[in-house]
C-alpha cells in the first residue's frame, strides 16, 4: 500500500499529490472518502455491488463543489450511490478544511 510522502520525500518521489481526502460516514453507516480538487468535489465509495474479481473495489465520483453556506454540518446525511452507477450527492461536514 502506498504511504503519503512528507515534504522532504516529495522532491525525491515521482508521486504527485492531487488532493487530501477525509473519511466520512453515510447515514447508512458506510465509510467513504471525500476531498476537493479545484471546483470539483471527489467522492470515493467502496463497491458494495462487486459481483466478480475483475470488478473495481472502489468507485470514484466527481461533483461540483457547493458553496460553504449550502453545506450541511452533518456528514451522516450522505447516502452511498446505488448499484445503478448514478452518483449521489453526499452532504459534508463544515469542519473539513476545503
């Protein structure tokens, strides 16, 4: 598993950090990761509908960032996407620094 790099290691590594991710919990109790890349919000959910070993373990979704005042302060309102492949619009915590 890849470990994050420190500032001293970044100059020696070929890895490029794109964003930080924060662990959140949906209202159903499922864990997911979220972060921000410019004006886009990234969400990573475990693939609960994996039906064979070639299916991905995780799915990455991209959504528009919402203005800070529109965000709910309770990440528990988030819902993981359904097996239809459509993206959900999870709520995020206000104390996440992005």
